[in-house]
C-alpha cells in the first residue's frame, strides 16, 4: 500500500504562513525590547563619547587654522 502525504489546501497554507510571520514578529519585538534598555544606554554613552571626540576634533581644527592664518600674516 502506497503512503500519500496529506496535502494542505491553499487556505491552510496561507494561514500557517501568516501565523508564522505574526508570531515571528512578536518574538522579535519582545527580544528587541528585552535587550533594548542595555543597547539604548550603550548608544547614549557612545553618542556622548562621539560628541566629545567631535568637539575635540573641531577645536583642534580651529587651532590649526588660527596657527596657519598667523603664520601666513607673518
């Protein structure tokens, strides 16, 4: 006797895909929210450090330009 696999009709296949997408999205959102607080803090610290580095680079560039102008005047 030959075994045959049961076939899903189109509605059941569509419902399964939709359910998978929905549950996957919920799982991903919960995972992001659970780890989001740590990441948010890290991003804020990194952003602060990045801002300080950018400000330092701007000050260095301004000092260099002032030195170049003074050297050009002399």
